[in-house]
C-alpha cells in the first residue's frame, strides 16, 4: 500500500491537463464554468452555456455543496513543531467538523463580532469528494477525489475554552470558510507551495510535499472506514505554522501555486443580540485562548512575524 511520500506515481486526479471549474452568481442565479487554459481566451471563464466572461469581474460562489466538512487538526510538520515541538503531532490524524453554513465565496466578507478578540487565519488546501466513498484503501481513495481548492479555515479562538472539544463556534461560525474560486484537477499537488498573505504580505508558507504528514489518500481512507463521504463533501487538510489573529480591514488570502488563490476581507460586526442578555458562554481571553491564538513565536520564521506586524500596523 502506498501511504508514504514521495508517491510512486501520480494518481489520475493529479495528471494533466489542468482543469478548473468555477461557480458564479449572475442575475441571482448560479452558473458553472471552466477556466480557459490556452489560446487567445486564456484566463477567461467559459460558462457551460457557452458565454465567455472576464474571470476577475465575477461574483464567486463556493464551488462546493457539501453534506459535511471535515478538517484535520494538524498535518504539516512545521505546525506540529510550532504547537507540539515535534514533527508529528499524533500517531494517527484527528479531526473536527465545520457546518456547511460556514462556507464563504472568493472575495467575501469574513465577519469578526465585536465581542471576539482573536480571529485567526489558517491557509489550507481543500479536497473535494467526487463520488460516494466508503470502506476504501488509501490507494483506492485517489479515485474518489474530484479536485482541490485553496481555502481559509478561519477561527474565532475566543471560544477555545468552551468549544475546544468540538471546535463548533471556534471554526463553525458563518463566513469562516472562504473556498475556491474553483475546483482544480490535473496538477501535482505535492509539487506546489502554499502561501497565506495578510494585505499582500506572506505570513505562512510551506512546500506541500515536503511538509505533509498524512496525504489526502490516507485521510480519506481513515474517515471512510466509518463515515460515508458524499459527492461535494470537503476535507480541509490542515495549515502550516504561524496561524495568528487579524483585524477588521485586513485582506487575508491563501494562494497555492498551480491551484489558485482565495481571499476574504475581515469585517467588524456587532456582537450577537443574545450576548447582551447573558446567553451562552461568553468569549474569553484566557491563557489557553492566547496559547492558541498567539502561538509560539520562538518556533516560527522571523519574516512571518514581521510581515504580520506590518499588515496590522503594529
């Protein structure tokens, strides 16, 4: 069985040519299209009905409609070194879920409530399931992948004290999963570099093949031992080191070479009305919250820290 890296051969989903499918909102209706890769129209979006559009001028919807979103806690060696001080966090991967209502489109608004202090970015790649998947081996799992997307797994770390076990509000609040703008196949994922930027400055960076602990084939086979994965389901594959909090006005983006770039703008909103009535556990600024939100600066590259301070005007 092929669990480890490098892969002995590229699975079909990574073999070219490159294909990118996007979903856009036009006149109140959703339309699918394919990015043109070559020729005079390269870089434009060809809708399935034949219309040719300026890709940069469109309003993008998430290119997925999942029944569930499952996320790996840690799957990059630099993140494990930062948080656990060892290159592998656990013997096998662990997971949490995000509700589909957390989905957000490319260039959407990422909402930061007034009673929350820590909204952290995590640049990731997402795996999109293409057909019903249950009880498969890692080698077989590749054939169930539709493609890959850039994603931002944002988190309201202020709820760590109460939701650490479930991550429900930490990672599940509305708008906290910008994803897209498209689903891409035909690219060697493990030859790509992932970068997260805040206001254009690089705050995370990792060569995916060099830092991956568990690949999507292993993760899919693990989850599908007991949970049926449906077409459109999303698996978030973790983030490199230096997840930190951002402020309203910051533009956060995740760019993966060969795959694409998704961004969102952090926007301040009022605290929920029920919060003023004392409903539920209030956001906290405890040592545990700060441990996760502020991370371990001594274990990350200096230029990430300097870039973030510049982006936040500190």
